[in-house]
């Protein structure tokens, strides 16, 4: 029986939808925007900033982390946000049966035997179609949007966990939602949690 | 319904045992040593050489592929072996319902919709224990044996497929046999094949 399920996902892979359905089926609390709200409240940072910087590396440069200013109690704002976010994820993990999407929760809670860590991915063609359907067109090519989001998530993950994002070794199970279908992924994760 | 199941695996993760049990449960033909025998027969190379060079990069240097001699019809022996092995895997895929372990079969057959590609991994501590139980002690530290085997498999895979071995994106499903248990992995793969 798994008390906590962490869902890491490639942008556009349907990982959030899968997480929500898993939580509903198991009667678990679902943390996605709800986590952002908690972190924003505790840190005093805006929800928009938390949503962005709590999961993505700064966009300009791959070395951006090295050049961040130090502003809050001698920490960069990003490191301050990380420490608040980490603390809240640990607290949630102590208290509730839950599904947590993103935010390195797989790393923060992954050592616990009652935690199941899941990675959801799919072919870029399928993901590009999905993000256009879901979030609409923008001036930027959808493949470029995918690549940029994945790269920045990967850098954030590497910086704070020292692990390679999307490497099988990090997760209990990794599923291709494009070839297996969302419903099959939900079934498998629910089956493993029970 | 999946006609072909490819199993890629970290050394000592129990991937071969899982593959064998999946094949038995589905009534599929199992290709592991059987594949090596077919390749040895067709190529005229020894079984021992095929078992080793058909899956592992040369041990001495990470650049060894670049310095291989060219001996058979203008190909290096490794490239000759690869072409024979690839052809046999494609033929098997046409003819039979089967489980194929290793040998880049996930890449060679992965575009087919009736192929399920699986990656099995586990924590090095669990794998080290397993290889000592299964293959006995040697003069070399089991962690070093794991690292060397994985590194050479990874280089072979990268050279012939241009993909990163052990990256979630390559596979339909990746399973941690250490945390999930071998039997659970068998169940999930059989469930997805049916």
C-alpha cells in the first residue's frame, strides 16, 4: 500500500491528468496548484513566481543558477523558494495520503517505502498536439515550447537533486502515455498503489 | 495485443528472469541464449564472442569503436556481427510471438505498434547482491562489475542506436524490479501484452 504517489512528467504528456485521476480513484488528496498556493502563502512570493521558479530553471542561460543574486537571508530567491517548497512537501508527506505532481517530490520523498514515484512521458509529436489542444496556439512553434520547458525542468531537477531528469533509475515506474494511453497508465499506477 | 516484447535491463536487475516468466505466461517464444545461437550459426562467429560483442562495447577504452579494425567485407567484426544480429531480430519479429532480451531489440523493432518495449532496473545494492548470489563471487568488487557491464552496454547501445541507454523516452514502460518486486513486474508486462 503506497501512501504517497509522486508524478514527474514531460510537458504535454498528460501526467497531470493521470495524477488527478489516480488521486480521484484512490480517494487521495491531489497536489498540483494546491501545492503552489501553499508555497506562495508560506513564502510570501506570488503564485505566478512559485509556479514558474519552483519547477523551471531561469530561461536565459543554462548557467543562470550560478549568477543568481542573493536576496533572502543570504539565499538566492530560488534557493529560498526551494527550501520552503521542500519543507511543505515533507510536511504533506507526513500527514496525508496524496498524489503530488512535479516539483522534485520524487527526490524529496523517494526514500520512503510508502512512496511510489512515477514518470510520464510521450513522443514529442503526441505532446505537441496535446499542448496545442489544451493550451492553444502561440507564436512559438509547439516543438520549441516542449523543448524549452523540458530543458528548464531538467536543469532545475539537476541543480536541486543532482540527478538526471527522465532517467529510468530515478523512478519506480516510467510510462509512455502516448503508446499505452492515459487510461492504462491510470490503471497501472492505481494497481501499484493498492 | 502485443506480438513482441523486448526487455532491456541493467545487469543484475532480474530482467532475464522477468522476460522468461513473461514468455511462459503468454506462451511466447523466449529469445536470450537462443538468439545468440542463431547469430553464431549464421555469422560463423563463436557463441562466446557473439554473447559478448553483440551487447557490450570493447572493454579497454570508451573510444574503442573508433579504432576497430575492418576485417569482414570491409566491415569491422563488430559491425558485421551487428548487421547479422539485426537481420535475425527483424526476421524473428516477422515470424513469431516472442520475448527478446537485450541486443538493442527495443530499437530494432520499437517502431512496430505490436511491440512493447520494457526496461528493467534496480538499485545497485540490490543488483550487487543478486549477481553474487547468481553468478558467484569474483576477484572484482560486485559494484565495479555492475558499473563496467552497464557502461559497456550503454556504449554499445549509443553507438548502434544513437540513443541514451536507460532513458525513459526509449521505452513503453520502465520498471524498478527492486522496489516493485519481480512478480509484480511480470504481472504488469503480461497485462500490457494482452
